[in-house]
C-alpha cells in the first residue's frame, strides 16, 4: 500500500499529468460555457416566440405544445453535451465516506483514487471489496455505493 501511495503521489505531481488535467479542465470549461450559451439562446428564442404567439391570440394548448417542444430540445442539447463529457477526466469526486475520505474514479487511470486528508492518496484496485465495506443505507456512503454500482 505504501508503494502504491507513493506511485499515486508521483503520478499526481508529474508535470505531464498535471498539464493534461489542466488541458481537460480548460476544455470542460469551454464546453460548459458553450452549453450555457446555447441554453440561453434557446430560452430567449422561446420567450420571443411565446410573446408572438400571445400577441397573435394563440390558444393555451398551442403555447403548451410549443413549451413541450422547447423542453425536449433543451434535454436533447444537455444529453448531447453529457455524452461528450463521458470521455473527459472526472473533475468532481464520486463522493465521500463516513470518514470524510474523497473517492475519485478517472477513466484513464485503473483503480479508484482515495484522498485521505490533504496530502495522503491511496489507490484501490478492487471495487468489489470497497463496495462491500460501504454502508448502502448510510447518507454519504449510500450515494457513493450507488455511483460505484452504476460506473
């Protein structure tokens, strides 16, 4: 475990890993801004269209239909961005356990990284054993258990 802890520490401090992580963070920020801009544009267009429909005496049913179409487009946009994000490095942790350890699962890194305190990192290679140690009924651990179960 000490060897793995040291390897993990070295990997996290490696300049190329750090640069790659920074690059992914920047890409994610750009994509989030693009998504917000597209969502904002869709919402603005809907408001304008609803105002025109209202001014032209459209029925409530017509307006509700248009609103449902808008919600469908918005969900499709969010899903398309979520599909792109699945190939990115996870920027948020999976969750915390009852001891306040933070769990990370990176797609490009085998195993699960566990942040225990400010400088201590561990690598867990067996997700099954980890899941057996979690309490699915617990608040934090139940959420963490579910995330491991679906990942």
